[in-house]
C-alpha cells in the first residue's frame, strides 16, 4: 500500500450502495473544502452544523440538494478536514457525485479501509479499536454487537495496554543499568522484574485459555445435525431456518452435500449444518457426503444426534457407543405412541408438526450460553490477537532472570512488542495492511 499518501484528499460513499432515502459521502483531507467549491458550493460552512446546499456537476447542471457538514481538523474521524454530504440515496446521484469528485483537484477515491487507517495514524483509534469498528459494522447478533462496542470503546485495548506497561516499567529501570555495568542493580528492581514476569505469565495464560469465545462470537458457532437417513435432519434444518433450505424427501440419501444455514440462537451467530444420513449403502458421492458429515461433526461446537423415534435399532446403536457430548433428539413424535425409555437423556420433537421445537431451541440456548458466557468478556476476538499473546507468552517463558542484563532486556522488549501488536503500539506495516485491508471502501 505505497500509494496511500496522506497528502491526497480521499472521498467515498460511506453508506451502503444502492437505492435508499439518504446516501452519505465522506471527503477527508486538505482539499475537502475545495472539493465542495468544485461542486458549486461557495458559501462557507460552519463547523459541525448541517447546512442545506445545492450540488452542481462540473458542467453546472443541478446534481442534488444535500446536507453538508464540515468537521475541521483535527476534530474529525480521520483528524483531517472532513466534509460529509448527505444526498438523496439514488444510484444516479451517487454516480454523478462520484464522477464530479473524481475531477475535483487533489481528490481521489479512497482505498478499502483508508478512512479508518487515517484515523489510526492520527491517533484517533488504535488497531484493536479499528477492528472493533469493522466488527460493529459487520455485527448481526446481540453478542457480536456487544463485543464490538466494547472493543471499539477501548476496553480490550486498555487491558492489553496495562499488560504491556507492566513489563515496560521494569524494562525501563533495568535498561538504565546497561550503560553502567559496575553499578549494582538494587534488589528491589530485581524483585519487581521477577514478580512482573510471573504475573504477566499467569495473566497471558489465563487470557489465552478463554475457550475462543471472542472468535466464536464473531465467526459463529457450528452446530451439526447428524443421524441416519430419513431421520428428518433436513426437515429439522428447515423448521429451524424457517425456510426450505434443504430438500426433504422420503428417499434415503437425498442430502449429500453439507447444507449450511446461518441463524441466531440466544443472541449468538450460529451455522446450522445439515448432513448426509449416515449409512453403509449408497454410491461414491453419498459416501463422500458421509465422510464430510463426520469431519464437520468432529470440528463442531455442538452435535445434534437426530433419530427417528421408532428406529429402535439406531437407538440401540447410539446407547452402545461411548457417551458422546451433544444433544440427542428423537423426531417424528407425531407417529410414536409413547416416549421410549432410554439410557440417555433426549428431546422428543416432530419436525412435521413443530412439537418440541421450542424446547429444543431452549436446550440449544442453554448449551450455547454455558459455552459462551464467561464472567469476563474475552480480550482476544481474532486470531491475530491470539497469535500476539501466544507469541508474548512464548517469549516470556524463555525468560531467564540469571541471563546477562542485555539479554533480559531484549526478552522483555520482545514480549512488550508482541503484546503491542494488538493495539498497534509498536505496529509494523504488514500488521496495518492486515487490519485495514479487510475494511470496505468508505470505512
Ligand atoms: N410424520 C413425520 N414425518 C417426518 C417428520 N420429519 C420428517 N418427516 C418425513 O421423513 C422423511 C425424511 O425426512 P428428511 O428431512 O428428508 O430426512 P433426512 O434424510 O434425515 O434429511 C420425509 O418424508 C419427511 O417428510 C416428522 O416429524 N413426522
Ligand atoms: Mg436430508
């Protein structure tokens, strides 16, 4: 990203493309006000006050009536002069306005994530907060929203920064002695170093041992429906999805691919996966489907074992297996005379009549909450954070208090640097690219 010179003024549609009541455009940089003049707006804008303006094309034709806002540097999202235009959300207006801005002096279309990147470079957001912002824009569930708002607000950054500071303090004290090898290091300094290292090791271990709930909240939990052919797996998927996502048929071997349906349960994002019925018979394609079903179930957060309540042979086989974590669900209660007595707990449903589905959702809710709701919200919400903290832990574990002072300082420095990657306190360019390239244009 060598072309991301901050000298140029950038613009983009900030709202979603398409037809809408209102569209919002953002222009950031020294030429932002000039761009406005280029659009035929000559009256000066008062800072942060909405003004009705008439936008014109470079040829002088009426473009749209809009609201314009001016945020003078440094009190803006990017820290630069920012102009925001609220136009009518029409495809034609958007096209004409973007064309007009393209011709404005010193202006160019923003790259993906470039506004947020400038906000980061101006110190308005740290890296973890910028990720929180991206997560908030992407959030679809209550849990994703809560996590993103926390991260954007800086709660995660604060915790990470406290860890980094805890090691920077002894480091600063020790570094002072490197240049004075004849001076004896006071016992208090050495004790502080040892206690900080021990405490950091303990805290990093605890933060890493979080059941990956931050990542799971963002990416969603996998729930896999597994069971013999014709148990009603596809029917169950459809009733949970509230639509005909999978083909239902009395013919065994109908579902062969994995069918994934995103949904929300207990405020969490969930991917519900329907699979090929497990059986020995069937062709090569079905066998491959069964192999995929088993692989996916092995990686799942929760497996839902579904049986036909009348399928006594399958139920006997299930009882004979080693106890498996997951929920056992018996389907087609509408055809059963009575609930069977079995050596394992189960739920009885009918995917045909909907009986027992509420109880099943309650059971799933309970499982998800038990899996996801810890007392303290996670600090790690992406793989990038996990890598950084794991790297810091590996470094601090190598730490030897009897090593030469230069080496001790180097290890402490490396540890602080690894932790600092999360907030970008010691960020290298490739980390920046990794974070901001995932944004879309206009963010
Ligand atoms: N009576 C009754 N039939 C069901 C129920 N659930 C599914 N079926 C029927 O069982 C057959 C197999 O269903 P399907 O969902 O394709 O099963 P899968 O092979 O496990 O995916 C279809 O004919 C469904 O209509 C149920 O709760 N009651
Ligand atoms: Mg099926």
